[in-house]
């Protein structure tokens, strides 16, 4: 069976609250979504990163979200 779908999608605003490595954002129809996971060591690191100090202050100050 062949199924043909024609779509016209207009997005004026797209707000994404959070996204992770395993997230999938789909707009419209997809025949098959194949999961892919790729991990690259582009820095050539051979040891784990050092542990963070006891500080709870973020490295980059974040502003309050606007509603």
C-alpha cells in the first residue's frame, strides 16, 4: 500500500522547554524514524573530567524566564 501525504506547515513560534540527547522533535509526518546515537571524543581526552567544586553558583548567570 502506498500512502502519499502532502502537508503545508507554518510555524510562527516554537518554544522548546528542554531537550536531551535522546529527544526527538518531529514536525509533520515521517515514514521511519531511525534512532542514532553518536559520541565523539574530539578533544582526544584520555581521563575523566575533574570533579566540580562545592559551589552551587552557575558558571554563566542566567536571567529569569519571561512569561
